[in-house]
């Protein structure tokens, strides 16, 4: 049970910081720089990277030493044999619940700003991803490939070859490398779909957007919502296959 709470709380922290970074640069009359430019994108990707780092530490501190924070990573670990299927499903549900809670915290943090922000799509973008160009096949491919890079690089970072080889780093430094990985993925591949990479990151806050009494909100774009869920799961399975084939796992 402690393990599940750690995943819930770590994902809550991740989404609070990540969605908060988006809100800070999107909502009207925020003191942060207005969104839309290259500098704003750097700030958003950094916010998500810091969110991952702090989420991992929060999960570890509250009883989840594995600190997945991502159902796609949990799926890949289940395929490796780290999780039993039932435990994996419960972990995924805890992560989605944490994502929902993080979305709620973001709403509360910026409570007066929703009403003075007119653009409904901008409000939704704070909670979940949307494609720059709506093309189902291309959007799905992007999420699959980006998530494959994410999880495969996590396997590489924590592989025996790296931990005992020439790139060996100090104990406890792994989460910092993963945060850099998240930042790099956003800077390199985030443009087409907003790089969900994580079903809990997208689905949990999207549910929050649908349920919360957000002033002037529009629809929650459920027609697109399956792509940032299915795509990362496919990426998780693909990263396992590739990792096995390359001898990393």
C-alpha cells in the first residue's frame, strides 16, 4: 500500500510542477513570460524536467523506490518481470489518480486566472496534450517513438554496463540524468504532439479538466485522448523488445 501511495504522490508532484509550468506561461495576467515563443518552450520543458526529478524523489521518500510515475514504464517493467500483472495495474491506477490530483492542484493554484483567460484551447493545453497538426497516424507514431526513446534511455541509464563502466556516476545521481532526458525529449521531439510520453500525465489531468468547474472552459478533446495513452503503452512494449534485442535487459 505504501508503494502505491508513493506512486500516487510522486505523480501528483510531477503533474503539479509540469501543469503549473504550462499555466504560468499561458494564463492571462500571470507574472511569467507570455507563452508561444521559443523561450517559453524552453521554460515549459524545464518545468516538466524539474517535475520529474522532484516527483521521483517524492515517490522514493513516500515508499515507492522504483518511482515509475508512468504507466508505460510500469508496463515495460512488468514485461521484464519486475511486476506481477495485478500489481502493475494497481500501480498504473495510482499514477493516473496522482495525475488527476496534480491537475486539481494546478487549477487551485491559478484560480482567479481561468476567468480572465478567454482562449478555451489554451486552458485545455495546461492539463493535457494536443497535436500541432492533427493527423492520427503521424500523432500516434510521434508518441510511440518519443516514449520508446524515453524508456529505452531509462534502461540504458540504469543498465549494468553503464553503472559499472566508464560512464559510472555516483549513487543517487540517476534521477538527475532522467530529468535531463525528459528535458532533452521535450526540446527535440516535443513540438508535434506536446510529448505526453505518459498515460497518467495526459489522462489524469484531462479527467480533472472535464470534472472541475474551470471558468470558461471548453471540451476536453476526448476524440484525441486515446493517442497519448495508447501511443506511450506501445512505446513501452517496443522499448522492452528493443532492449531485449540489444542485450540491455
